[in-house]
């Protein structure tokens, strides 16, 4: 007799300022109406997300993250290399990793993908000893994340990153950076450095349009030091990915990335503040078993 899967849903109640609970209610109603065997738990903090994932994996459950990019990052970090499968119900503010994977934004549709999807091996990034699924960045983007999370999300929702960016453009000063990608060095003043496994960050900004979490490489994007007026004029191009062809944008692809700055610069990882530079990032190829639709 074929074994029935037991799904273990891990919900981050802080995601999207608590509005994740409405998404989870819809998912649970769907599970009950379709008589799906499942368990669930609410996390207390970031560390608890990883603990719950390890606990569920130890019981051979399929782990399903219900939350945003930070939730996915913590759970994926706990499961990487274990051979245990995970799925995702996007229910955060940005949901950029889900966007990179073309997952449905509707929670019930995403749940159907989890239940019917096949396992696909994805890469996962590591930086300074911590895992990331989507994008780790240093500089302006990290300051924007800090402002978005601490100030604007409560009032501005999905537009919090845009408002935070407009604020930081007037106060942030680009540092001098030294970037090393697989041994190749680059020195310049820069607004930000993004190391990408996924394509999007900041709620739909297509920062790394060629990034693919299945290709074994990390995409590196540097925004050089330009005037604030020029930055604002060019900024809309990031939503289509057309910024990548601009002379002020420098790009690399590699597996071993190091970043040093002439002063400590903030780091963000999958939409969460993650310390200060220096930053060292590598890729673990095909380390994560992820449930995606059959045509992915």
C-alpha cells in the first residue's frame, strides 16, 4: 500500500504583520475539506522555525512554510542536505523567492501546488555561516530592509520598500567596496551589492533577471556610485530587469563571493537584517528538495 504523505505546516505568525493568519485559515479550510492529513505549528521566533523544521523532518513529514522570504530561508537552511522535501505557501510582505519560482500568490492555489507538485532540487546560498534562498545584499538595500521592517510595513504594506528606499536615498552614503568573485577583484564606490540565488527582491524588483536557483551559480549585481537624481531616474527599470544593461551596473556569476567595505555596511538576507560586512557567500548546489509544479 502506498504511504500517505503527512504534511507539517509551519506558520510564522509575524509574517506580513500578522496578516498571514488569514491566509493560513483559507489553507486549513481547504485541507479539511479535501481530507488531507496534516499537522501544523506556529513559530515563536526565527530560531524556532528551524527547530520545528528539523523536528518535522525527523518524523519524515513534508515541511510546508507559511510565511515570507525570511520564513523560507530559516526552514530551508534547516532542511538543506537532508533530502527532506519542503513546500511554500507565500504569505509574507514580499514573497520574492516564490515569485522567482513562479508559485501562485493565492494561498489555496499554492497549497494545491504543494499537494500535487514534484520534488525539484534547488540551490541554496550560504553567507557568514547562515543560509539564504533568495538574495543577500549589502549597502543601500539592507538599510531599506531595516526601514521597511521597522517603520513602514505597519502603515504601507507592500509599498514599504519603495517608501524606505526614497528615505534612504537622502541619507545613505555609498562606501568603497572590494568585491572578489571566484578570485576576480573589483574595487569601486557602490550603492549596493546583491548576491542572488533568486531573481527578485524588495517585493517585485527584478534585481537579478538571469538568476536561477537550479544552475549552481550565484549572480552578483553591483550598483555603482551615481547621483541621487540619476538613481531615481533609473530606478523604475529594476522592476523589468532592464537596469542590468546600464553601464552603471556591474554583474558577475560565480560560486565564491567575498565583499569588504571601508566601513561596516549593513547586510540583509531574504528581507531580514543580517549583521554587517564583511560578507562571504558560497552556493550549495542542489541541496534543497522543493515541491514545485510538474512543468517547473
